[in-house]
C-alpha cells in the first residue's frame, strides 16, 4: 500500500506553508482596509487629537498687553474658563430643554408612523414611506431656510392665514424660537428614525402575529405588546443618535438667527464654540468642543447602559 505522505509530501511536511496559502495575504487585507482607515485617520483622529492638544494651550504675551504673543502649555486653564462661562451653561441648559422635549416627541411620531406602515390596514405604503423619508434628503441648512420663510411674519402664508382667523403667532419670539428650531429638526429627522424602526419591524417573524391573532389579539395589542418590545433595541439606537444630534445642533438656529434677534451667537454650545473660534481664540473653542464631546459621550453611553438590559442589547 502506498503511504499517503509520499503522494502529498508538500501538504504533510509543510504545515506552515499550508496556513500561509490558506489565509489572506497581509497586502490584500491592507488594500481593503486602507481606503477606510486613511480618511478616518486624516479627517477624524488627527483633527480630534489636534483639538485636544490645542485645549491645553494658552496664549501669553511678553511685555504687557501689546507685547508679542506666543502659545504655551496651560494645563487645565482653558477648561476652568469653560466651566466658569455663564454663556456656556446657558447654552447647555437651552439645548437640554430642547432635547427633553424634542427627542421624545420626534421618536414617538416616528414609532407611530413605523407601526402604521407595518399594519396590513394601510394602503399605498410605498408612497407614504417615501413621503415620510423625503425631508431627510433635504440638507439641514436648506430645510432651515425653507422654514424661516414659513416663520417670517412678512413672508409666511401660514402667519397670514392664522392672522386672518384672529390669532397673532410669533414663531420667532423669545418664548417660541427654540421650539421653532425644534420643529425643523423634527421635520428633518422623523422619517430617518421611522425607517430604522420600520426595518426592525420587517425582521419580526410573521408566525408571532399569526399566533397572536389566534389568541384573539387586536392590531393595537399586537403593536404595543409584541412589536414595540421586540424593536426596543432600535428605539434605543435612534434615541442615542438623537441625543448626539441634539448636542450637535447648529444649522437650524444659525439660519433662523438671520431673521430673529432672539437667537444669539451663543444660543447652542456649538454656536458658542464657533463664535469663540471666530474671535481667534482657538484654544478656548477647542476646550469647549472637548467638553461638548465628553457630555455627549456621558449622556449617550449612560442612556445605553441604563436601557441595554431592558432592551435586550
């Protein structure tokens, strides 16, 4: 009988060569991951690292106020100024109120729309799905400009209509301008969150619905007792995205500021950082940005930690 080792000597005697030939080459792996990691490194890691480094720098002068300026390591001086800045805390409080109201309302509307799209009673589902998603395709700045016309007392047909029936709305007033910006954000992002929830609903096995119907469950019971608990991870995910987006709010109030004196240059934390940077105080702006990032991290991951067990994450 012929020994099998004499028939395939290269396999039996070279296990290292077999492992090398069976696995992907390092050059092949590098060719696939480089298109992602190179832009990620250049446009994310490097700017974040540079901002962090700048936040520890301070500008000093030699020879008094009009002397030569230079930058030096200042430790936590910039962060101390951030935490002592009343405008920063006012913007944080403003954006916190914005998020407490706007995020639940937006996600509730998105959830209801997703459930309606998933019910067999709704007709023209494709039309309603595209219609609901269309606002997300509009850039935030363009959406804010569109809504600014609807808010403007001189240009808005909505204001004219409400005025004709005896109501004098002031969408850009000091008590309403924050919610006008919230309305723009809700209009923009509801369809996006709806699609995430709707995609999760499509993954639910139909057998669960059939079993529930056999037990006599109504569409309402199926929605709130079966569908909502199963897609809870998607609801948590959209909530985390919304928390991050709330702390990044900039475009909507920045556009509305052009037609309303009730929005200052420090209305939101991001607007404050931009205003400080526009005054050539890049180190202070970097410190504000780092603090915003830390607050975003704590809130988003804290929310995920609190809800992960209940949502099955």
